């Protein structure tokens, strides 16, 4: 009970601190359409340094599109996204605002790390090379220093003893822990997790969630997590955002959003998770 009260106090302090800080990520009036189908409509959302925000919602609600735009894998149809005070998709050239070029996108995107649903490891590279590759070729870190940083990060996620193995020799949970190490070793200011356990067998989910919890507890980076693991969301989040039909329907502290939902749509969505997910 003491630990639970302390966690609630920590979350409250985090929300108070966030109120006086500049957002590390800001969505303003962001829209995304694929042809005639609108996926996101008028999204306004701030993510503050050190804040852990969990996005929930039904399949097809636009959650993954939100993350993909932040990683520049999709381009907004309207609105603006800022990262660390800079527009992500536009830049200033000769006093005029123009669409961002690849150099600008890469530089701003370099502040963000992402862990995908399906690991995205290079099958022909060992675990060690999968993690060191970007350090050496993107960050220009000398190979020996890159190896040292990588081994320290693999140790942190419990994968150091598997450094010389290939992805095909690993379980799904182990692959995802390597993917987490690969993102973290780049020292991003923001970490995105897009359904990091959805491709795992049920018995492997716990090991990945435990690693993410450890990162959230000890790290000071902002985190945006998309998940259907409601008890996990309740434990880790400073704020939960519920998206449905491409719009933010509700957001707030976990205790309010998960235990005292206001909208009928959120109540209906949460009903399926109440048994076995720590919700009452």
C-alpha cells in the first residue's frame, strides 16, 4: 500500500511538473486521411519530458497512425507536429516555411526511438550487430565504444549472453528485448512503443512488459505507449489517452480513465478487459 501511494504521489508530481514545462512532442490539429477515409481528425496532444502516456482504443481507431506520423513513416494530411520545439514536417528556408527535406526529417527523427510490433531485426546480423549498427553508421560512434554501449544495454534488458546469436535463434520475447535495446542505445528523448507485445505468445508477454516497466521507472525520457494491456497501462502511465474514430474521446490519470470513465464509448471499450486485467 505504501508503494502504491508513493506511485500515485509520483504521478501527481509528474503531472504538476509537466504543466510548467515545454512539451517534447506536440500535435496540433493533426489529421490523416487515406483517400476518402479519415483515420485521424483534429488531434491535439502534448507529451512532456519524462511523462509516460499510454494510448488505448479499438483496432482501427488511429493509434498506430499517430505513432507512425511521429516517426515520419506517414505524413499528416493537415495540422502540425513539433518535436523538442521544432516543426517535424516543415522547415524554414530563406525566411519561408517549406516542406521538410530528408536531412531535417532525419535530424528531428533522431530524437525519437520506436519499438514496433514485429521486432524489425536484421535476420543476417547477430544481436550485437543489430544494436551497434546505427551507433556506428548513424551516430558515428567508434566500433569499440559502440560495442561497449551495446553490451551495457543488452545487460540492462537481460540479453547480454545472447549477443552472438542471430534473430532466428531467439524467442519472440527475446527479439523484442533486443529491439528495445536497439532503440534505447541511441539515447532518444522520446520512446514510442506500438503494441510491443501483440506479436508475442501469451507466456512471453510478461518478460517484455517487465523490461518496459524498468525503463519507465529508471529513465527520464518521455514515453508514448500503444497497448491493449490495461493493467500494465494502469501501472505505468502518468496519463491515458483514449482514441476512438480518429478522435481523442477522453484523457487523464489512469485511475480516472480506467476506473471512472465518463463516456459510454470508453465504458463499452473497457468492459471487455475487466476480467483478469486488474480492473474492477
